[in-house]
């Protein structure tokens, strides 16, 4: 029953999975086989966005990615946002979510961080519509989104400021 | 598990493993796999076939656009598609969320053949041709022969959708979709309207109001006779109302958890009128 060895580059590190069964999603493999529990499992049908990751740079729901089909791909999860080489320095989006108080239960936060990080890569000064569109695939049941939208503006501002100073976020 | 990198690869694998599931973006298939209602033993993944992504112009004057079946909804919103086939870009833009659009493919939307598939009314209005490939060769089917029922298509085992051909028309196009919110919504009713200024025709197709996309032929005939295709004079409200009524008559909606048949018929009437007005706003020089 076991599938072949699955090889993934996760947050820059090569990882091999030998025990995945056919049909396992990338989300399942991340959480249950690689101990990366940052990506959350809720709906398993792409509606909630809490499992959002990047696969070869594309923002996707990891619950809808068949792990075996991602063999050889490069995956970035929420664990890969903060810069490990700089101690525990949080990424700009993470810091902004903290500063704006945009985290309540925290379940949706990892997916939102991934979506916002992707948005800010494309748009350094997104308007309100772009922001709402960018997080339209991420559900939050606690905050009512107000603080989240604030956090996104804060993150955008801090990334612009860092850009002006020539610092990579 | 086969991760195909060419169409030939994929077709050979499908021939060798007739029970294998074809996997593109996974946004329909994986939902079923996760729910445990789709047993998955073998898979032919077609998401990494470069020749199935992107588009090219065909014909002496580039009058046909051939779009690879592996093109994602996100790619379909790009400026080239938005200018050559605006209604298709508009429809792709309404699919799911950014995450879903990055994965979901045109071929997957077609193969799933859901009554609510957002690209289907657009492809019906454009009279798209679907190109299929297998080890036996190529088949080309018009959309109305490809989508044959609720979630039912004309694919035979071993056959892959490789591309879709649509005409590049001179004239405005509209796609409208009714649902409970803007993002992440399955259409309660949808409508595509395309205008061919050169051929002086208007084509209208509806989604989510019948088992398969339906054309509103009587409405098309009515407006073709009475519209000012140069767009100087907008259709008067009488014509808009008659048109909208005829479009609504073409719908064959049902009651379900997303809406009643009566609501759907009404919604179709509203979006039909709106689409016609948007397509023919009239020139500002004309005083009514
Ligand atoms: C949260 C969410 C929101 C959604 N919102 C919308 C929406 O707003 N509008 C909408 O229309 N749809 C929506 N969908 C449905 C889905 O995203 C689309 O139908 C999508 O286009 C499917 O494409 P895919 O590449 O992901 O297909 P897959 O899931 O990979 O495949 C779907 C089916 O098509 C077959 N298939 C795929 N490619 C081919 C091919 N080239 N040749 C032959 N068979 C093939 C597969 O075998 C499978 O049976 C949504 C789905 C989710 C999960």
C-alpha cells in the first residue's frame, strides 16, 4: 500500500517521506508525517484557507494538494516565514498581526499570514479592495476581520519602510 | 502514480492504467478524496505538462484562441485573455478564492461538468470546441456535445482534455453570477453574453439553471434584429425587458438548497437585462 518515497523541499530543507499512503494530502503529510503543525486542518475542502501554503511559489490550499503529486516541489509553510537565521525574529506580517491584535483563537492566523505575505510580494501598497480580495479565501470566526485588515495595512507599511531602507523583510 | 510531463506521457499512462484517476488542480477531486468518497489507487497527474498550459492564436487572422486545458483560473484572468475573451476572464475571476484559482484548471472545470461550473456558460456562448486526446488520436467536440448532463461529460476512458478553442470576437462580452457573497461562492445563476459585431449576432448562455449550460436562442434572435451594433444607440427599455423575459424563459431551474426555481428565473431576468445594458451603453453623444 505504501507509495514511493516522496521528496519535498520544505522551507528550504530537503525532506523525504517514506510512509505516505496514496490519497494523503500535502496538509496531512506536513502535519502528521513531518511534524509541521503550523498549517491548520479544518474544512478539508478548500473553503477555510487555514491550511494555506506556497507550492512552487503558488498560494494554494494544502488540503487540496495530493502529496504524491507534489513530489519534487518546493513548499513554504508558515514555519518558513520567520527568519530562522536571525534567532527568533518574526516576519513583518507576523509582527504586524501581533501589534494590531489581529490574533484571537489563532487558528486562521497561519493561513492568513501566508496569504498576506503573498499579497505583499505582488503589491507593496494594496488598496482596500485588493486586501479584501487577497484574504477572501481565509475564514476567521473570531475577529470580524477589523483587526486583521489593520494588521495587513501595518504589514504593508512596514514592508515599504524596510524596502526604502534597503532591508529585505 | 504517474506525474506526466507531456500529453503523450499522460495518454500512455492512462491507457496502461485504465482505472487511474486524472488529477489536475485537485480542487474538485481532492475534496472527494478527503471525504473518503473517492477511492484513490492510481493517479495520472497532468498538472505539470507545459504544453497543456497557456494559449496561442490560430487561423489566418488569429481569429481563434486555443487555450490549454491545464491553464489555471488565475492565468485566465491575465490581460491577454481579458482582452481577447473578456467573459472567460470575468468568469475565471469569480471562481473560489485566490488559493482556488491558483490550482483550479479550465480542463478540470469542464471535466467536472457541474451545472454551476463558471466557465461553462461562457464556453457555451462562445460555441467553444473541446480538444480531446488519447492514444487513439484526437477528437474535437463542440461544448454542447461534451457536457451531456449533470456532472456528466463525453470523455471515454483513456481520454484527456488537452485544449479549448474559442473565437476571438469583435464586440463586448459580459459574465454575471448571482450568489450569496462575492468570493467563494457557487453560482445560484450565471449568464454569459457575447457580441459579434462583425456577424451582427449576440449569444447568451446560462449556468446553474439547468442540468447543462443552456442557450437563450429566442432572445438572441430578437436582439440581433433590433440592436444597433455600432453601439451608438443603446437598446431601449422595451427591448431590454423583452430580451430579459426571453432569456428567463430559456432557464429550466430547480429548487435546491441554494435557491428556488422562481428566484433563479427572476435572477436570470435581472442579470440578462443588466448584461445587455452593460454591453450596449450607447455613445455619450446620443441624447435620448
Ligand atoms: C473552495 C472551492 C471553491 C470553488 N469555487 C468554484 C467556483 O466559484 N466556480 C466553479 O466553477 N468551480 C468552483 N470550484 C470547483 C473547482 O475549483 C473547479 O471545478 C475547477 O475548475 C476544477 O479544476 P481542477 O484542475 O482543480 O480539477 P481536478 O480536481 O484536478 O479534477 C476534477 C475532475 O476533472 C478531471 N480532469 C481534470 N483535468 C482533466 C483533463 N485535462 N482531462 C480529463 N479529465 C480531467 C479529473 O479526473 C476529475 O474528475 C470550487 C472548488 C473549491 C474547493
